[in-house]
C-alpha cells in the first residue's frame, strides 16, 4: 500500500507546511491551515497512460496548426467573453458569489448548445436532478436535449463521461463539491479541489470536450480553494453583480484563446438571464439629472464603450480623520485624485467625508475615470451641478495635468448615440471631427475645477 503522508496545507494560498500553525507564514492569512492526508502526493491526478520515464514526442514549432475549434452558444454576451465560443478541449472556470446566477447561465448555455446539435452533459453536485429540472422549466429550456447527472465523485463522473459518446460540452457545478478517491481530505479542501480540477482539465484535453467548472468565491472575492486552479484551466470568467441590482456582469480575467478585458452584461429576470446589448442605457437608466456630484464617465470595457454614472458626495466631517468610502472604484486612486485637487488645484477638499459610488454596482478600473471622478467631487464640494448632457474621461497625472486616453473616438460615438452633446477630456485625444459632439479639451485639472466652480447657480 502506498505510504500515507500527512501535510498541512493553507486553504488560501496552497502553501504546504510541516506542522499546523494559526497563521500561514506564506500568505499571512489566519486559520487557513488544514491537515490533509494524501497517498499520491499533493496535486497528483489520475495516472496518465504513459509510464513515467518514457520519452515523449518532439515536434517542430513550424508544423501545421488549425485555429481552435469553437462551439458557439448563440448567447452573444457569453460568446463575446469567451472570445467567440467555448474552445474544444479547453477547461473554463466560472467563478462568482453564491446565488449570482452561475448555474442559471450555464444551464441556459447548455440548453442552447444542445439545441445547436452538440452533445451536452450537466453534472450537478449541489442540486438534485429534480431541482435542475425545475429550473430548466422556469427558464423555458426543459425541452433541450441535455443529459443530467447528480454526482460528486470524480472517478464516477469520468467513468460516466467516457461510457457515452464523446460529449462536446460538460458543465461541472461546482468544483468545490467534487472529491476524488486519490486524496483523503474533505471535499472543498485545496488538495481535493486541485486534484479534481486537474482530472477534469485532463479529460477536456484528452477528449476535445469543452469543460466548464463552476467555482464559488470567498468573501474576499477569490475563487475558493487554491489559486492554482486558475493556472490549470485555459480561461477564467467571473460572474459578478450586486444582490440589490438585477444586472450581472461576466468578465474574462484569463483567456488562453481570447481577450481578457471583455465583459458580457446580463439582466436577471423571472425567466432567467437576458442579454443586455446596450449596457450604457441600462447603467444610466435612473440617473438624477441636475444633481450635484454626478458625472457620466465614457469608459471602455474591452472593445466596447460603456457610459457609467459616477456619484460623489462631499460632506463636512465631524471626525478628526474624515471618512472615505468607495464603491466600485479603487480607493488608492481616489486618494491620488484628492491629493492632486488639494495641492495642484487649490481645492480644499481633504478635511471632508467623501463617498464615491459607481452607479449600478459596476466596478471601474480604468485610469480614464479619473476626470469623471474629479468632476463629480468638485461638483459636490462646490454645489455646482454638472451639465447633464456631458461626458467626462481622461487620466489625471500627479502634476495636475490631464492626459488623453485611448479609444477617444469610440467613447465619443457612444456618447453621441445616447444623446449627449459635449465631452470633457484631455487635450490631444484625437477625437476631433469623429462625431457631432462638442469637444471641451483641458490641459490641467485646475482649469476644469475653475470652470465647474464658476458655473455654480447664484442663490438668492
Ligand atoms: P443560481 O443560478 O442558482 O446562482 P449560483 O449558481 O451562482 O449560486 O441563481 C440563483 C438566483 O437567481 C436566485 O436568487 C434566484 C434567481 N433567479 C431568478 O431571478 N430568475 C430565474 O429565472 C432563476 C433561474 C433564478
Ligand atoms: Mg449554483
């Protein structure tokens, strides 16, 4: 019998320790060390057909290659994020908070693929067959030719998949429920998740099926279990959204066969997820026009321009250390914009409580949002509402200058399409003449701050 070995594995970073500790010395997390027993070495997958030590075949780099064959779901927002459909023989990890709609999205995708003539298998380790059927009925896809299984053991799943005709598309919902005989620790632990993911990835490579693994995320937003699963798969998609809003965003964070900065936008309805092909209209839907502290940012998500409302509230602080609360944007970036406003533009803002919110629960990471944030802050501080028909974009440098950003014409075109009349941006953004928009170019933030403050309505 193989020798059993006990190791202590951090559930957060997968570091292996020789003894238990309260805090992982590798990633610094507390209470993440769990004892795991393995008899095949950590991360060992099912044995490959080839014996260890025998040579493999070498091939020239210049050989024939075909473009990766893809299976298209027909759900345009999903196909956009995968880069034009799921690649055959690839493994994809779809992560997201519980209840965000991962199972719903994948069941809809599975049904669509089945309707298009693909062999589809949906393995649920979390729900009973009856529950999956109930959901399918609700989504109006119960007629689709999808084969279901409710199973959590990797060896059983692989045996099932191998006994049928080679499937084109396999969904495993979720990776945290899987367990393999090869590892003795509990399902959901690092070794189990990693070994199971490895087995499923190997199945995808071997048979040419596209395998989708569903993964839950922890409270700090990472896919539970090891990050190493992210390295094992070919693509990682995050499904995010905010429980209080109906729309959901599918974001590619890694993709060996496509773009990583694309998003797909969906709306959760009573009848499942609906595609949103014009997200700007959705994000600007309930805008308070004419309110102070509200600026529309003309942003880019991948290749697609998206207009997003940025809201700021600047209020006198009763505290010695003023509050800073940021939702949907980087708080370090906010500190930078505030420092530039203070020191380069003479705007006294630092002693106030500051709340910043990206409306609709979207997360913005582009530096081009600096200008919209600054405009919203100045507007709230000075009590001067911004023109409701204007968009803002531009990166602020530490010197107080405004730099133009890429894709200016695309941003302007989107703004024009949605009825905006002017755009505030940095100088030299090559946007001239591309739309009928009135382009207001500023070379410094101080110039823009002066203009916004001067527009304050006179009070009696
Ligand atoms: P689900 O796909 O089960 O989420 P996950 O697999 O990510 O945990 O989605 C569950 C939520 O979606 C649940 O709160 C109910 C809601 N929902 C709808 O609003 N409409 C629908 O048609 C379906 C199927 C679910
Ligand atoms: Mg689910």
